[in-house]
C-alpha cells in the first residue's frame, strides 16, 4: 500500500470533495480521512472496499497504482444489461449455462471464453 495516501487525496480531489464530504460518503469522520491522507493510519480492508464500491474505483489503482483510477462504466453496463436479459429470458438452457460458468475457476473460464469467441466468429461467417 505504498503511497496510497497520495491516491486517496487524488481521488478525493478528483471528486471535488472535502475530507468531511468524502468521509460522509464512506462512513468515516473527517479526522479519519485526514489520517489516511497523511499516512498516520493504514486503511482497513473494509474502507478500501467501501472506497472502491462507492466511488467506482479500480482497487489495483488504489492499492498499487496500476491501471486507471476508475472502473469502466461501459464494462459494468454491458454486464448489467446481459444479466438483465438472462434473468428476463425464458430460455432455461441459457440460464443453466450461465449458472454453470460461476462454478468454474479462471483457467476454465478462459477456455470457455476462447471457445465462445471462435463460435461467434464462425457464426458471423455463416451469415
């Protein structure tokens, strides 16, 4: 969590919030926010999770300064739309496939993703 204090302040200023307003959004006092920004206190896991959730912040950026500050809303919106379509669908097989995917580890998710990419590509050629 090297130099996380600078990223907390950078985020707060990016959001144009005072320490008090920033803290209010994640249930912290102004003095707690000041302590995090000064480096006198280490962030708790709960606080890190709250910051990321409330401000849509990339946890890798917050903790390691890797990637963009914010999570792409576009990706979140695409996923939300897909899940909404699945939940409203009468297609029981689609629901079952998606449910089964949640039981796979990363290695198999990658394999399934590659297979789907190939199927979609082939399907476009057939049209």
